[in-house]
C-alpha cells in the first residue's frame, strides 16, 4: 500500500486526519514542541484504518510510523501528560477543533485515560506523513458503539 500524505487547512480536513489517526500510539518522548518555530511535531504508530475498514476479515492488520505536524501554534497545554515520564504510552482517540476568533482556535488531541494536548493556533495547518514501511499487527482496536 502507498504511504499516506494529508494536509488539513480547515475543520473538515482535520476530521479526516483524526479518522486516519484514531488509535495511534506514541510515547511522551515522541512529542516535540518548538515554540520558537510555532510548531508541534508528533511521531506516532498509526493503525492503518484504510485497510481494516474494507469490510473484509483479515488475519493481521498494519501500523505505520507517521509524522503529525501542526504549524502556527501559539501555545501548548497538556492534561495528564508529564514530560518526565518519557516512556509512558499515549493512545490517540480524536482530534477536534474548537473555534475561537476565526480562523484561530484550539486544536485538542484527546488521548485515552483522560489525557490531552490543547494547541492554541492562529489557524488550522496540519500535516500527516507516513514515514516508512508498514508492519503487521494482530490487534485491531475495538470501540464501544
């Protein structure tokens, strides 16, 4: 399968990124906030939903190493995330945009176990880029309806 490259410039685009990134896992050490450059970069292991959602039963699924980049970040706040525990694993549930004084607002990354990142942004400008080959996983994330 080809690598995925997506850009989000509005709320609808961001929802598409969120769908592709649902159930991504990362370590706290994989979060890099660069305030001088107004950027936040995360390196995640993305579950490849576009293969799993084809309606066919699979023996195995895939994950890919993926970079998630946010530009125009004015500030970053964390809930339940302590940078001292770099090996703690986070599981991404959803990415949302909360409109402020448009086009600015807050991008919220919600993780399992009541953890979150809140990015105050000038505008939505995000990019998802798969970085390399996929690897197999037997586990498909399941959610209650």
